[in-house]
C-alpha cells in the first residue's frame, strides 16, 4: 500500500492553500493551569465547518479534466460528504453523489445538497453504508473520493493542519486529536513528528467505538467495528488500512472517553469557551478535562475537527 511523508503533506499544502482559510488557534479561557497551556485549533471554522475539506480538495485537485467530467462519488457519515460536495462545486464538477447512512443528521444532509451533492441513504450505520456503498461505487464510472481508508492524497491533505499549527504555536509539545477512521490523526502525526520527533501525539476515541485503540492493542485490523449508541456519528465504525499500518509508529498515547464526558464537553465548549463544536470534536476536550495528567505536555493543542452538530442534539446537550 502506498504511504506518504512530510514532502507529500507540503505539496498538498501548496495545492490547497488558495482555496482554504488558515484556521485560528485560540487559548482556552478556563483549562489552563500552572503546568499547562491549552489551545484549540478550530477546524470547525473551515468553510464547510470541518477539517475534511483539506483531504477532499487535495484529492479532487489531482483529477484530470476528463475525470472531473465523469463526476465524483463518496461514502461519508456527513462531514466528508459536505467537503467533497463543496470542493467539487468549487472546481466545476457537476455530478456529485454522496452515500450516507440512514439517520445521518439532517443538517449534514442539507449542507451536502446545498453544495450540489445528490444524497443516497444506505445502511443503518456507517459500516453498512460503506459495504453497500462500495458495491455501488464499483459499478459506477465516477471517481471515488476516499474518506479515510487508503488514499495517501486524503491523508496528506489532512496532515496540512500540522504545518499551520506548528507555525502558530512554535513551543507546541503535544497535539490531541480525535480518531474516527484515522486519516486526521495519521496525517497530522506523520507531518508533526517529521518536523519535531519529540512532539507528543495523543489520539482520542469514544468508548462506544474504540476501534483504533483495540486494533493497535490487538495488532488486528478492524475494517468494521461494532458500535454502541453514540452521539459521535462522525467517529464510529471501522478504521482505515493506511492508518492502521502507519499510525502505531507515530502515536504516543491513546485515550477512550465515555459518552457522558463527551456530552459534558460539548456543553462546556458552548457555555464556557463560547465555541460550537460537534461531539466527535469534543472527544479531545473531554480528554483534556478528565485525563490531563495522562496527556501531559506543557503547551497542548486540541484539534477541534468540526462544528456540524445537529440542532436538536445541541439543545439537548446544553440542557
């Protein structure tokens, strides 16, 4: 399987930079203490309100004109579908299909459609949508835009966060990153460790679906993984093959946070930090609030990977 390195991430950054904003890094208002400074890297403020635009743009910019005319198709729990539709529309692609699980939050479906994507709801969860969706993709003549499985262009795009973050925080020594399929943490880790081998990489998953934690512990690849009920729809299901192969060499700590801790973190971010972040993003905040000693570090950045939270869920968590 083709892998990627810092040079691939740097090339990706040059390609996608004209289409992106540099997302801000803000210091926490309340989490800092005598030992540690905490910062949030707000990928939730990208045009599509998630980091997924980086990988999607890097991939779609690599397509030929003939490939663009054939259109694109992807499978997503929501954010990658929004990013694929937005990037495709931005680059003049007319045919955009996005396969999502049944029950995907309406706000994510509406955004996909707003950016010109045609939504197909398949499967009761992400793993089912992926299995059935790939059967559809193989029959299609459109270009498949991978979300997390094995495309180094996607991983390199996500890794561009490191290049911004390490310029914004020169004394940074720890990065805390949510894990779903694994493209975000793997992209960031490869780039960051290549620049500064001593930087700590901490990954966080919901205890409802600790697929990466179990995969690394058991040395077993989980393309699918059973999931308990979770408010983190963007983090559930199996992991990417490329992430499984590369991440163990770069990650320093893996932490599972429970659903109650995540729910509290969403409310905390809105009420105290005045930042709207979706539950999958707030796994990192839950880890900072509950496992600060385990995370360690002195200048710590948490990746706030997205802000596309369902309105009803948001109100419930605030209450």
